[in-house]
C-alpha cells in the first residue's frame, strides 16, 4: 500500500487551517499544518510534500518570501505552491506571486469545489510520480538481476568449458596410448584413469540435465514408503571415495528404529551424497565430518557438519544459488560447476522440505541441514509429479 500523500498548509490563523483541513480531509492524504513560515520550513526538512497551500499575508515571513525560500532549496524547489489570498491583487502583485513560484491563486472565502478540484490535480500527479519511481526501482532491480545472471552465465560457460576440456583431453590421450599399446603393462592403469574421467563427465552432464528438468518443471518424484536410514547409508557409500581420498574421519549417528517416510529415495540419496561430497571437498585432508539423522516427530532432519573452510555470512546466504561458488574456495572446487547445492535445495523443496547452511565463519567449518516433513501415510507407492502433494 502506498504511503499517504502529504499537503502542507501554511496560515497564521488556526481557524483558517482548520477550515482547509476540513475541506481537504481524505483517507489517503496527510495534512501538515504550520502557523508560520519558519514552522513550514521545519516541516519541509522532514517531509516530502505534493503541494503547499500558503497564505499570502502572514507576520514574519510573508507567503511570497516563504515561497522564494522553498524555491531556493534544491530539495524543495519543485514543490507546487498555491497561494491563498483574501481580496483581489493587482496584476503586478500576481506577477510577483508567480515569480516567487506559485502555480495558482485561490481567493478567500474559499469555494470548496474549486479548492478540491485544483488540489486533486496535484494529488494525482504525485501519485503518478510515486508509481513511476516504483517502476523505475523495479526496472533497476530487474536490470541488475539480468546483469548478474548474464555474468553468472558467462562464468558458468567458462567453468563448463574448462571442466569438460580436462577429462576429454585425458580420455583422448589415454585412448591414443591404448591404441599404441593395447596389451602393454600400463593398459589397466590407463583404462582405470579413463573410467574415472568418464564418470566425471557423466556426473557433469547428469547435473546439467537435472537442473534443466527442474527449471522446466519436468522432473518427477517417484515417491514410495522407505526407511530414510537406507538413503543415508547409500549416500555414504556414494561419497566414500571422496571421503577416503582425503583421509577424513567420518562419524555417523542414526536412530535405532526405522525412520519411515514417503519420498523419492533415489533423489534424497542424491541430496545427502551431494552434501557429503561437498563436505569432503571443502575440508582439508584429515578433517572431521559428522553425519546425523534425527526423527523429530513432525519432521526428520539430515545434518552434515565439517570442520573445513567454513562460510562467511554472505556466502551462507548465497551458497544455494545456481552456479554459486565461494571465491575463497575456488582452488578446492576442482570438478565442480556450482550446481550440486542448488540441486539439493530444489530437490528438497520439491519434497516440501528445506535445506539450510550455517557457519561460524571462514575456517570454522560448516553445517548443512535438510529438514523434511515426516509423512506417516505409508500406503502411497505411486509416482508423484512435480508440484503434487
């Protein structure tokens, strides 16, 4: 809802101010009253007004002098001024008033319809300026968002080209060596390296396809009843190579009883594995990772905590954006496109859940928590399209 429009009423006689107030009162109009030119100038320091109605004959600063001061200030010089005057004035006097900045004169005694008709014009003009200002701000925000999106797109394409080129070059070199020495002693090792690079390529393409499907609303959740502990255990196996490669110490805590939910087991396994791989990647060798599954009654949560590089408050707020990468972590982001955490967020939200990141700051580790509704209706085993509950 728009803030009320403000009119400034200036007259040294309280009864005249009350009369103007009674004639102009309406719900979306705030009337500021001043009994002198000095009071009016004080009000203008704190308020942006759409119109000033000023009595010409006042002790101290006259209406014309007040208008000249208003016109002389950059902040107030564009305020429309209507002079309220008793009796008639000569052409010279009116010329003086217009020269002081008046847009019109109203004669006393005031005719209510004339007053309302003239002030309504400036009320509507001010409202239009407000709308234009709001539209300008929205357009500025949209332009900035487009600029940032274009920048992220360019950065992503550069990263994608780099990440695809490296495994492709390794595959090409390995293939040439195998063609020259298909039965040589190094063939098995070269084949293993090629298989690892191929797995990396497949993962990159799968991530890109998942992002595309979610963006287009084409991804489907194949919901069924299962024990969430199974998904957590499977995710640990998927992330084991990354954890063991950096010799991390991983601790696991899960309930002794089944944590039954209705969800897409494959997708939730993917989400937990992404968090574990992320923790392994951004924790220095020999670090600690803690995985915890909790049954909280109405909800269930999966938490992955590490003692790694940590996050600044700004990074914690933006880490789930598509293609987001923390600048200070780029040297550790080998093989990553800034897609994994965004995928986690979108997949968890498709399940009606949330994911959050917390950190005490750079170098102090990070904690990621997935929270899901604990559905107790275990009868559904049908696929559930995106958006259906």
